[in-house]
C-alpha cells in the first residue's frame, strides 16, 4: 500500500491529453475580382476557379448558418446550434411558439442583438450546404430540383438582390460580415455564368 499510493498519485496527476485542437475556420475578409482570373486561358478551369472563389461567401457562416443540413439553424463563427433552441418546423419558419419572426424582425435589433432581415427563415432542407464541399454546393445550386427551380439568371438575381443574402454583409452587432462586398460577389457570379458555369471537380 505504501508504495501503491504515491504511485497512484503520480499516475493521476499526469496531465490528461488535450482534446485534438479544432482548426480555426478559414475565413477570408476579401474577395478576388474577375480580372484576377483573366490570365487563365482554359475557360472551364477559369469557371471552376471563379466558383471556388464564390465558395468563400457560400461557405461563410453568415450564409451557411441558415443553410444547415439538419433542422437547426446555427449561430456565430463556430456554427454552434442556435440558442435559444429552435427548430425548422413544417415550413422553415420555426415551430409554434418559436417562430423565427417571434424574435427576428425586418432589421437588426441593437438592444437584443437579434439579427434581422425581411422574411427571415431557414433555407429549405434541399438547399442545405453545411458540411458540403464547394463542388457539391455548386452542383446543387445549379440543380432546379434543389434550388427552387431557378435558372442561372434567377440565381444571379437572388444572390445579388435578396434581402437575406444581403444581410450577410450587414449582419449587425460584432458579427463578421461575409467576405468582400455583395457587388464584388455579384461580379464573380456574372463572370462564372459567362464562362459556362462550370463546377469545381471535387464533388461529382
Ligand atoms: C436568414 C437565413 C438565410 C441567410 C442568412 C441566407 N440564406 Fe440563402 N436562402 C434562405 C432561404 C429561406 C432560401 C429559400 C428562398 C427561396 O427559395 O425563395 C434561400 C435560398 C438561397 C439560394 C437559392 C437556392 C439554392 O440554395 O440554390 C441561394 C443561391 C442562396 N440562398 C444564397 C445565399 C447566400 C449567398 C447567402 C449569404 C451571402 C445566404 N443565402 C444567406 C435563407 C437564408
Ligand atoms: C426566441 C428567440 C429566437 C427565435 C424564435 C429564433 N431566433 Fe434566431 N437568433 C436569436 C438570437 C438572440 C440570435 C443572436 C445570437 C447571438 O448572436 O448571440 C439569433 C441568431 C440567429 C442566427 C445567427 C446568425 C449568425 O450567422 O450568427 C440565425 C441563422 C438564426 N438566428 C436563424 C433563426 C431561424 C431560421 C429561426 C426560426 C426557425 C430563428 N432563428 C428563431 C433568437 C431567436
């Protein structure tokens, strides 16, 4: 016993291995412009590279938090589950008593820090991006069965003008906005469409 006790103390005081560090999210504050891609002669490769650049916005938490692959919106840069607990509900507007519009108004609210924009709701499940690669998001964004029956021009208009999309650049409080500006993002989409709207290959 006399030997065992100090041994046990030594064993127990050994520091526990730290949990594996989660790499910080790669988030970019800026966006390249279409002219940065003009040197690429191969039209398909240029188009793919343009979409990869668009992916910095699409995968940014300001967009992806509303495009989850389950029934819970996410919050913040760490993309934790929404607090207070809320669910998608039957029509993406929340469940009885916890409708999105109970808390989220048409604009950001300073006192409560609740973000807001017109028609605040969760993106339908077929438009889920979270956990998907840029190539997968590209293919589904172009698929009329999963994008709300939108053609490329409709996609452009939606991303250049929709209120929920626009909110991502004016998210209120201390939230990090989506990279670049909405106009710079729109310019990338236009150049992507003009180059044939090709998707990065990593997700066939
Ligand atoms: C507050 C929640 C919310 C935020 C934030 C949001 N979206 Fe959405 N998004 C939606 C909803 C709801 C729809 C479905 C609207 C419809 O079909 O009319 C949608 C649909 C879309 C679509 C068309 C369907 C698809 O997935 O192909 C695109 C493209 C899109 N969003 C892009 C973006 C981008 C880019 C951002 C960030 C800059 C963004 N969204 C931020 C809620 C959101
Ligand atoms: C009971 C009030 C309440 C309800 C109901 C509610 N929210 Fe929220 N929501 C909040 C608050 C508060 C925040 C801000 C949290 C923070 O930033 O610390 C927030 C933040 C968010 C964010 C985070 C934005 C970001 O990128 O960080 C999203 C997305 C969101 N809500 C979506 C929804 C959706 C979609 C619904 C309906 C299904 C909904 N919320 C219902 C209170 C609510």
